[in-house]
C-alpha cells in the first residue's frame, strides 16, 4: 500500500468512516476475531411488544430514561462553593482493598511521589517492568482506557512497550512537554513531521502531522518500529489545557473524545497528562459519567470520582 493510500482522508475525520482496509494503515496488529463486523457487540436496547388491557397490540419502550439532562439541570442549581466543598471533602477517599505495594517498590519510576498507582488495576507489562498506568473500563461499552502518567526518560521505552503490548491505536496527550519552564512529560515522540527519535528498541517517526479541525489539538500519525515490526499510531496532543484548571472551551474535550474513539477501533485508548489524574481523570471521568447517566443511573459528582478511583 502506498503512502498516499495510508494518508487518504487524514484531515476529513468528521465525514470519513473507517474502512476495513484502513486497519492496515492504522495498525499492523492482527485482525480482531469476528472481523466480519460482528466483533462490535455493542449493547442495544430492545423494544418489547405487549398486549394492552384493551386487547390491541402496542409497543412499550423498555429503555432506561436518559438522565443526562436532569443531572445537568441539578448541577445548575448548586453553588460553586458547594461543588468545591463536595470535591475537597472527597479527596481523601480510597477504595476498599486499595494496594500500592508495587508502586512503592518502584519510586524512581513514578513522576510524582504523591500520585498513587492501584496495584489491582495497573497495566502489567510482559517484561516485568513497572509503568504508572491503570485500566479504566467504561460502563455499557466495549471501550476501555489506560490512564497514565507522562513518561519519564527512563520509562519512555516501557510506555511504548505498553502501547504495543495492548494493541492501542490512539494515544492522547493532555499536556505539553514543558509548562511554565517545567518538564511535564518526556518527549517520547518527535513533534516535527518527518523527524525520528530512538527510544530503547523503538524508533518513533512522525509520519505525518496535519491541521486538526479541533481547536488546540495537534493530530499526528506516528510510525513505531522495532525490528521488522511497524505500527502506526494516532497521536492527539491537546496542548492548551491549563494544569489544575478547566479548559476554556469544554467543547474541545467532547470533540476530542469522539474523534479518538472513532480511530481506536474499539481498542484501548491511552490517555495521559503529567500526573495522570487531573486532566486525564477529568477526560475519562466525563466519558464514564456520560455512559452511566445515559443508562439511567442516578449519580452525583462524588459518585463519579469514587467509581473512577476504584479502578484507577
């Protein structure tokens, strides 16, 4: 396949659907089972036909009521002070049986000493090395996320090992390499199109970088090679989200989530910022809450935070 075929439709993500042949350009991972289209066993809601008391047939909608509008309306009635207090009061929460033994044994491989890594949900590498990254499943969805810290120089090789091991096709970076003259993330890929860097056994080449329709988001296709194996990864870098603050335009987060899922092929999506809990937790937490509310669950801000902490 030519490079022209590989990059066809690169900047047209809003209208172009992934074709089956695109699997070869997005990744050299093996085909998933059931590649005839049945592999995406997404949950569907059924409508049941029942007889009414009057003897005529009718359709009864058994779908749970979407709770997103009610949740948003309720939030609008809360003061900022109460919301902030609710958040602060929940900061000391830890789920039951929370263990950090492996985290403590690898202090030099953690970017921050006060950001814990749950032993029970961490991503385990086949080579036995430790990486600060945790699995976060999404309710009622086949989509899973890996929430990670921004790699250090000494962990960058294992970061890429994790991406390839878990057959990921999308990596989302919610920070910049440097912010306020402080390193927030080691430069684990070259930001300049055509450039390459060597990290351990992996060679990472910025195959192509184009203008993304989403404000402040840079979209690159990275070629990651080791030996005879080459894999192409979608890299999305949202570089203007301030640390410890909310994004000025929340629509960017929604658009980025939709785009990244469309390119993931329902494989795990790696999301990281610097610490892996603030911007990353917000990004994935919104998707978690969205799916729970869609299914009719009733929850508040603390419920989302506690549920997310239980798996991260």
